[in-house]
C-alpha cells in the first residue's frame, strides 16, 4: 500500500479524484483502505494497476494473490 500512497501523494487533489473515479472507486475509499491496511479486492487492484500504467502493480497491493499465474495465463491466451 506504500506504493499506492506515494503514487496518490504525487498528484493534485483533482487528479486523485479523477484517478479514483477511473478505478471505479473514490479517493476517500482508497485513503481509508491505505490507513487501515485494508485488503483491496482483486478487481480494484487490476484497475489501479491499469490506470497507474503499472506504477502501482497488483503485486504491490495484494501479494497474497498469485498474479504471476494470471499474467502468464493471459500471455499464453494472447499468443
């Protein structure tokens, strides 16, 4: 969650709001999740990874999920 906090802090408040909206949530929810060390849902992790252009990866947010398997599956299916 430190990477997400750092990423958000690098933005203006308006940019934070827009980023959260594109991720399908609110900046309030993201800030609460960060401060409470709350586990984010997999779908939100994927949205954050996509909308941050990989600056905050799924693996940073949910190290308990086997993201490598999912990324590998996508690569095989795309081939």
